[in-house]
């Protein structure tokens, strides 16, 4: 079985239009402007720390960020963001470093924030600690939090940007997408027969795909901030729409359940139980749904609705990715995967770029994207770079970070 993750594109069969790729490269390349030092190895460590932070469904609305403090070639402080409401990576690293942060370099995966939210601005913490240089991988796409580079420079702090920017982008693809488009990224999941049906003529649909596929698609829910279905699906199938059973006395930390439509829902439906929160929206407007989820800090949405809801999102061109599971089954008639959405000619068809395909037990999985996104180009560059790393060409001039880590005077976290 081939596993696919929208945060990583490793499929050799990927095919993109070259003009689109070039536009993305011009838009996102922010190469390092350094004084001769190579900060890639320290940034690699900061990226490792950032990856330990909560993922999409549990860290909304905040991105994953890692930070290390380097003094005289030695790592004296480390930190990463543990989730919304906790201290930011820079603050944790500064606390770890203590007085050793003065005159040191902070290496951080995302531009330090310059605003006050649940916590204070990281720019002010870095300035107050006496850091002389800040090395940044990715500029913050959030207009509310950006401006950190300028604030640091105004305070006399040297700033280096663009170090491992591709890798940093891959850590927060959905966050970046949401900040740029002011809406979550939408992934439409389909499970259909070879001839494109999701249910038989009598309405039965359990089960078209294999048990392995169903297990895989159930597990994938944990990577989303919300699962969206229509009232028709709820009334026909009574789905639970949870990613896991939290267990007795445990708080559910999975995706928000969202039901869209104007039909009345009777009490007793599983989607309305107390195990997980559910948002019921009496609307047929996909844009309104995404705006509401964006306002809740949700960056990634799994669309599991039936053909009517899927058609509405396609008609509005609000499906960004398709995760399709096709079973070797033929029905000849039944409920189609999608209803009419206005495509009367081939010229009006919604065309997607294939990211990859693989086996899911006896079924076939196909992942396709509506547009070539910057993170996809970044993934290709990272893959190419890692392929050349084995030749020994990718070395930094900072001492071996694994052997020179010493404790700062603050609280040490064994990250």
C-alpha cells in the first residue's frame, strides 16, 4: 500500500504544468541572505523541534514553530510551540538558554510574531533577551502576526531570512493556505465503484470499498480541523463522524463535525451526541461554511458529503484536493459520486493534477489537486536536495548539534 499525506509529495508520477511551477517558485523563493555563515544545520534542528508540535486538527489556529539559540557554535536553548495558548517556540528557547541568549543567534522556523494575542510578541522577547541575530526560514503569511522582521531590524537585530524556507513551508501547508486565501483548504473524500457510484439504486452503500480502505479513511480524519457533510448524508446514513473514541472521562480532541443544509434533523442522530462538538449550519452556501470555519481557526476541512454537497463545492470551485478510493465493483445504476455542478462541456470540466496513486487493499487510491500549490513545488525541491545530501554536499559550519548541546540556565526540555 502506498500512503499519501498532503504535507509531503514523494510520488515519482507527479505531473504539473511547468508554467504553474515557475509562478510558484517566483512567488515563494526567499533565499538566504547571510554574512557567509551557513545556518542550514541549526535550522534543520529547529525544524525537527517544530515537527513535534501538534498537527492540524489539534493546533488550530497556530502554526508549528521550532527555535534554537546558538552561541559560539553551541546550542544553548531549544523550544517549540506546544499548541494554542502555550508559550511560543522563541520564548521557550529563550527560557531554556537563560543569560546565554545575550549576544547569541536565534534560529526559528517562522518569522517571530509582532502582535499580542494570547501571548506577547516574540519580537519583544528576543529584543529584551539581547539576541544579536535572528535566522528565519519562512516569513509569516498571517498579516496580523507579520512584521517581525522589520521590528527586529528597527531594534538593531541582524535578520537572515530564507534558510530552509521550503522545509518550513511543508510544516505548515494548511496554515499558509488559509492565511493566503482566507479560508480552509478543502479535501473531498470519495469512495466509489469503477463506474462512479457511491450507492446502489436501492440506496445501500455498505460497503463499496474494502475494510482496509475504511480503516485508512477513518484514521485520516485526525489530520483535519473539521468534517463537513450535508443533511442528506446524515439522514440517510446516520454517520458518527468522529476520528476516534475518546474513552470514558476523556475530552475529545478530534475534528469538529459540521452538518450543512436546511432539512430538519431529528434528535437521536449519532452526529448530535455529546461525544464531540457539532456545528449545524442552515445554509447551502459553501463559501459561508468555509468563512465560519476560518473564523474558528480551522485550516483544513474534510468534505465527506454526498453528491449534492460535493456539487455545490465544485460549482463554487472550492474543492482544492480529491482523495478518491475506487473499488473494483460495477453497479450500472445508483447514486453518482457527484451531482450536476454546471459543467455542460469538456471545456467547463473541473480538471485536477494527479499527485499520486496507490493500492488500498483491493481498492485504488488516487490523490489529485485542483491547482499546483507552492508547497508542492517546495516538496519537489526538498526531495531533490535530500537526494544529493548523501554525497556529503550539505554541511553547515556550526559544530555537531547533537554533541554540543549544553543546558542553559533556564528550564531544560529534553526535546
